[in-house]
C-alpha cells in the first residue's frame, strides 16, 4: 500500500460511525464517504453520483454483468444475449458463464487476435443480430497486459444501443483512464491495484445505465449496492487514487523503461524466450507499461515459479486466482498459443516498488532457472 | 539436503515434513494433484486428493513456514495408476494401486521432477524405515507393526531408495497424532484415508463397472464344472472373495463358496469351497529389488497382501524376470495381480507381481 493510503486507512479506522446513520458520528462518516466519492469521481472523470462503492473488482464486475442483464431483460425479454471477450478476468467470465448455464443466456464470445486485441469489427459483428443485453470488454488484460480500444468499442456498442461495461482494474495504475471520455456505461475499478486497501472498489455507472441490484438490503448506493459502507477503506481508496493519478505519467514512463529492459534482456538471452502477444519497445498504449509476459518453451510454469522464488524473484504463471492446480491460461489459449506453450508462461508485474536492480537480478537468475526447469519439464 | 516433502493433507505426511525440517534439511512441501476432477471437495473421509486436502496441506506448510506448491501429476497418475488398475481388473487380476503409485508417481514422477529442480530427495509419511546397511540403503518394516507400510514400498529399487526418506518409521500412529497436536496442526485428528483414493465411495465394483461396462458371464463350480450362477462382469471379483456371489447357499450343501479364480478371456468366475483356496506356490514377475538381487534359492518371509501376515518361504529367482516362491504353509485368497513382497528379518528384499498360484 502507498504510505499515505495506509495512514488514511488507520486514521479513519479509529473513527466510529456508520455512514448510513443520522446521528453525529454517522453524519461525520457520511461526509468522509461523500468527499471520497467526489475525489474518486474527479480523478476518474466521473460524476460523484456515478460512483457506486463495492467490495472490489469481483463484486463490481458481477454487479455490472448480472445487474445490467437483469435490468435490460426486465425492460424487454427479447434482450437476452451477452457479449464478452474470451480473455476477460474470471470475475467477468464466470458471471457470464453462470448466466449461460443457469438462465440459458445466449453468449457471444469475442476472440482476440494473436496480439491479444479485440477488434472493433469483431464487436460490431457480434452486436449485429440484436438482442444483446450487455457487452463487456476489459480495458487492460490482467495476464498479458494488452490494452483494448475501449473508446472505439464503447462507441460501437452505443450505435447498437447496448450498454457497455469495461473492467479497468488493471488499467488505472498506468493509463490515463477517464470514465467520461471512454464512452463506457459501466466501469470497474479496484483500490488494491493502485496502492489502496484490499476489499474496496467501485463500479462507475452512468446515471442512465440500466442496473438492478444483485444483493438486496438496505438500499445504499443508489439502491443498487446494499450494505454498510467501509468509510475507512473508501477514504484510503480516494487517497491512493489521487496519489496514483498525480504521479501516473512519470511512473508509467519509469515502469515502461523497466518493462522494456526486462523483455529485451530476456529475449536476448538466446533461450528461445518470446513475448506473448505483441510488444513494441517504448509503447505503453497497446500494452500496459507494467506488464511483461514471457513464454519460455519447454518449461512448466510451476517449475519456473519455484526456481525463481528460490532465487528471490516473485512472479506468477497466470493470474493469481488460478494458483493451485496449474492450468494453462485461457487468455493465452484464446490468443492462439498451444497448451504446451501456454504452460511455459511467466507473468512479471512491474510497479511502484520495482527497480532496475530487480530486473537485472531476474535476468541474471533466468538462464540457470530455465535450464533446470527444462530438465524437469521433459519428465512429465 | 534439499528435500521435497510430499504432503497429502493428512496427519502422517504433515509430521514427516516437520521432522525433516527439524533434522535440519531445507524442505519444500509439494501436494500432488492426482485427480482430474479436483474441483470437488471431499465426498467422504476416504478421499485423498481433494481441494480440501490440498488446503489442509497448505495450512501445515504455513505453520512450518516452508514454501508449498501443488504439482499436477493427474494425467500421469491416470495413465500409470488408474488405467493400469482398470486393465489389470479387466484381465482378471487384482492390482494394488498404492504400490503402482509409489513406484511410478511418488518415487518416479515426483522424485525425477524434484531431482531435476535441484532437490536431493523426497520424504513421505509412509510407515517404514530406511537403514544404512553395509551394501547401501536398506528398507525395513516400521516399528509400528499395525501401520507398517513396507509392503507398498517393496517396489522401490536401490536408486529410488537412495533418495527416499520415511521419517515416521520409528514411531507409532498414536505418537504421530500426538506430535501433530503438539505442533498445532489442524490435521491432528483428521481420519486416516482408507482404500483407494480415486474411488471415494469405496465401491470398487461399481466404479469398475462404470469404466468397463456390464459384462455378464457365468459362475462356475470348480469341481463339477457346472454353471451355478451369473455375474455382471468378471472384473468385479477377486480371488478369495465370498460376498456378492449371489448364490443360494442351500443349493450348495450349505458350505460357503469363494472365488477361487477369475478367467478373463472366458469371463468366467470359478467358485469353490474354502479348502480349494489354499495355495503354497506363488509365481511372480516384474521383479523389483530394494538392494542386491538374491541369487539362486533363498529363505525369506513372504507377504502376499497389504495387511496380510508374513509366512516363511523359499524363493528361487528364475532368470531375470521370474521368481518362484514356495510357502512353508498354505495361504488362502492369494490373488494374481497383487504383489508378493519378500523379507529377510525386517528387511525388504524385493517384490514381484503375482502371475500365478498353485500347489507345490
């Protein structure tokens, strides 16, 4: 966490008060929440009333997909379809699959090109038959870091009168994310990816976005997200977001240089390592600055993970949620990689605490790690 | 040494890992994902490979402060253990999948990968002892006779044994549970796993029928050769089995009948009285020696099933892959497909898969 965000969290945690209560301490807590709402809205180009606080990215995604689908279907039963990219985070993927399995929803998956990008024409084609209740395409992919043309996609959805949701959890840290300029109707953001606390996020929802609650209760947050608000977490979220946005351009440039140093260094080792998808040195608009995603042929990701961890480098094979029994990433498979290639995937995230020395230590450890992992990989 | 502790999520492997750590080794916990449908929580106390078990193992690793990984050996387990199990039953034999798992998964798939990654050895929670002998490492029975698992380890060769640790061999089960509780492990009171881990409800016959289908055939009397009944598939029967024959006992002079042999090619199950079950000649193949291979005729103790008694015997190795074991006394219900493990005192000499039985 950012030190300022941590301090804000601690400070506000010591204060008693339910923002929904009308007594003095309740009013004080409400003021904290509303001020945070204004600051978060300002930082992301949203009106305060468009900020719906949630427990984080997963809840926001669920609320967007299910809530919009339910709302649209209530208006017109013919609006039964869902369109989503096949490389979404599981927090979008799984609600969509749930709707398909439990409610018989017709789903059209948007397939990425080999770079991991969703084409505008792909969306247009999916919306052409009509009957779509909601479309969802993430802003930046959590595994390979590809950045989608959100404004263009949102414009296509608007032409078809379909509400457009984008999961921007991975984008806010390094990209100039603006809700108003994106054209999206619904946008997911989360505090912990920008140096704020875990357990707080928001769904940005245009005031005319069709949305009904998926969890019913006291009617907080525009009647769409019930439950007592976490004033301390929300306050800390606002502090973290403002700090992130203020330093974003400089930080993005710094991290981009680290990313390029890492990728160039890894590819140049002569070990057959490639970057998954497409990568252009110096470009942080098509691929987020903080993401380096490598494919190491002939290796099992979990062997790499163990050996790198033992060498002091913390990284990931896919998304952290898949940790456990290793499965080849659905994102890489959708991008056309074979299952064997996808098993050798290595995701390195670079952020605020990453340094040039970290990158060099990783590159120095890599040859021995890859050699060992290859020996282990051929055995299974 | 750098050691992989195989952690099933049970109490034994938890204490084994802790003891390796106490002994000063660098320990990494590894849970083997062996089930293809690992998305299930425990269905009964019998399973060993569920998400809940992986979680239990992870909590022990947390407690010990050691790294923990899940390695996916499910496809290899399916090929080398499960498919072998099905094929053996289909051929009228009675396999022991735990032996196969030790031979091909824990001390092959797991061990080879561990060695390739720079580890020196694998430690498990089996009850058996490794003793440094004059001519290398020896495998011995555990101190706790009731828990002794040297039988299912009798397939390990000298190379595998050289990289194996069984830290529980000197302890009894109650001691291990006590130690687990003292160490604060949440699994201290977890029930023992039983039977076959990939058949969680314990109903082997039904499981095999799902894999192999119904294969109706005849029950035949061993003496008269008469057809005395019908069955749904020879794969549901094992030598020595008495239950589930579906016979009207009064029609058979009131004496209980047992399966005396299973003939897969004709899908016939041959039944007879207890007297016919006794054999004192056991022939085996697929020889595995835990140390130097014995030459010629040797006096040994022979054990023919996981929890069976050991009987004195004379074993003669015949060529490179056949052994003939003559038992001093007759044993009942010796099933082809099981292993005969040979002992010299408490030391495991080696093992063979039983190919045939008879009378010497």
